[in-house]
């Protein structure tokens, strides 16, 4: 059991390092700010527990997609530091995935908040 716990604690350190690195990204900062604002709005309008859970999952999906996009961009820049059309396409697709998740998060937000606003 000790060996298992020690192994898990060692696995958390690189994850923590990556998390702190992500917090330096402007895109993550913007998404976190929006997530905090929407969460505060949820408390103000009195979202139900289910609505708040769905909202939190939508925020997590956006942050996860943005994190994967950042990782893909870092790998692409490492593999090919100068501009290359294929690397550009890969980055565009990764950014498009984030955009798609954001669109669905906005739709979820509208479905949740419109009844409170009208």
C-alpha cells in the first residue's frame, strides 16, 4: 500500500507542474475567468443542483479542450518550429475542436439561463 501511495504521489507532481504551466496561458486565463463569472451568475440566479452540475461539466469540457489544444500546439511547435502548412492545419483542427466545445457550452448556458432571464 505504501508503494502504491508513493507511486501515486510521484505521478501527481508532473500533473501539478503541467497544471501550473497551463495557468500561464492567456486562453486558459480567459476561459477560467468566464467560468468563474458564469458560476457566480449561477449562484445569483439560484440554479438547481442539476443545472449547476451541467454548467460545471460544460466549463470543464472547455478547459479540457483548451488544455489539449495547448498541448497539441506545443508538440507541433517542437516538431516543426518554423511554419509548415501541415502543422498549421493540425493547429487549426485543434483550435476548431475548442471552438466546437465552446459553441456547445454556450448552447448549454443559454438553455440553462434563458428561463431565468425571461
